[in-house]
């Protein structure tokens, strides 16, 4: 018989983003003993540069971690070491939360979008606010009901009920200007309030995702459109920067429709009915496949990594994944009820007890055969909601 669910955290913790009441990195999954919300009620988990957020089944938002710019929405700027209810959202049913580097985008059940945190790059979509915003504010210029939001390093996205995509925040602007060679940029790349993304007029977008300096849209027909930086081949293009959306050829995905897409800072993961594909930056192992040169030697040469990563390739051991989450350069997936991790591991966020990068998906042994219910990633930390009774006491710190 299973005992009550428990939240398990690991990885970078310099701002208390693991909610463990301390600021030490955690290399082996550690149970969260003290949480204000009941774990059994958690509906989703998300993380940003140094903060974390969970949504309960009742639509409440609990937050912790870095709060220098008010990204926790708690009306102060002190870091918070335990998950704390965002009371400013009382009266709203929170449906989705997207955490950027130092800001937070919140979608509520009615289709309204609120934001808080740093606004240095216009990433809050609130041009009337010059400094940080310490409590969530409605983005009034989003007139239509929103169904999906995403937060990049310094930009944000929203998809509306009618299939439009809007972008705001100037995080892409400097790279866009360097690549444009004096040509005028599309307005949405420099907007500090929601601006429709040109080039998607003939498709209906149902979901959005964001990297550090790129954007992704998934259409209702299962196609992906991408724009922004292509420095690591994450946009499957020969151009270093795409100023307008480009469709990724369905041939890249064996002509299968994409059902879901996730983005790290510089890599992407997409799932079809039968397969999971990864592409983009490869040097930390974030694609879950070894970079191998013809001689059989591993290669981390920038040009070789770019060539290897710029084509989506399926990762067979992830077939049938029920959940996937991307951090900045690491990933989690639940396959067959077991949690797998791979990629950047400098702060121990892959949960294997080391700080060595993990180049192929491996089970998080410390979780044993525990039933993983939910997973989520921040830039350098990982979170999982598990059933307590099956955790392996030989590996689990508490």
C-alpha cells in the first residue's frame, strides 16, 4: 500500500529553489519534508533560473527560491526557502506557470495572463512598469483568451484560443540585429508588450515553448514552427538566426505528427505518437545521444557538435514516455513508470550522486521503483512528485 505522495528535489539550490530550507546543492534526491501545500494535490511543477513553482489541483500557486526581482509574486524581494502560497492570486484558478530566468508568467483558468519579476527587457509585457514587479499584474493588452504560455531567458510567448501567437520581451533583439545586417526587424522581436508573431497567419497554434533565445510553436496539425537563435542548430536551419517562423520539415520526424514539444535553453525535445526526438546543443549530453566521430572517438569540437545536433534524431529508450521536462541543459522523463535523467549535471540535477554530465538517459536509481507522478525542471534543478513507500533508503537522503 502506498503512503502519501512526497516531493523530491535535487540540483542547484543557491537560492533555496528546492524548498528544503537551506541553500546547498543536492546531488542525490532529497525528500521535501516541510511543504505548505499537500503533495497529493500538486497538479504541475515548473522552475526558472533560480525559482520554483507548483500548482495545486485547486489552482493555487506555491513558490520558492530566488526572489531578487519579485519573481515569486510575494510582494517582497527576499529569497524564500520553502514553498509558500502566492496569496496575491487568490480569486484566480492558476492553470499554467512558466518561469523565465528572473520572471514568472501565470495563466489562469479564464484565459487571463499575469506576470511578475524583472522587467529589464520588457519580459513582463507591462510597458507601464519600469522596474521589477513584486506582485502578479494582469497583462491588459492580451485581449483574447490565452491557452498556452512560455518563458525564455528574457522573452515570453502566449498562444490564444484562436491560434494566434504573441511574443514580448527584447531578449532576442541583440542577436537579431547582429544577424539582420541592417535590415528592419519584425516588430515582435523588439516589443515590450504582447505583439503578434508575423508568419503564422495560415496555421493555428495550440502550444508554445521557449529557449534562452528562440521560440517554438506547435500547431493543431502537429507541425513545429521555430524562430530566433540557431547558434546550436536548434532551429534545423543553415541560418544563424531566423527572424520569422520557419516550419521544420515533417521528414525530420519520420513524417509523424508532433504531439508535444519542450525546450531547454539551446535544445529541443519533441514527441510523436511513437517516438521522442531531440536536437540542438549536444556538448553536455542534453540530447541523450553520444557525439561520435567516424574514428569512434567522442567529439566536443563546436563545429562537430553543431553538425550532430542540428538534425532531430529519435532516442529509442524514451519511446512511450508519459512525461518529459527540460531544464536549461538537462532533462527528465518518465518511461514505464521510472524517472530517467540526462544532460548537464554540474549541480547534481541528474540525481546520480555525481557532478559528471550524463550523455544518455539513465534511471534515477535513488528513486528506486517509486511511482513517479509528476516531474519538473528549473534551469539547474530537478523536482519529482513520488510515492514515498517505494523510495530506496540506500540512496535517498532525507
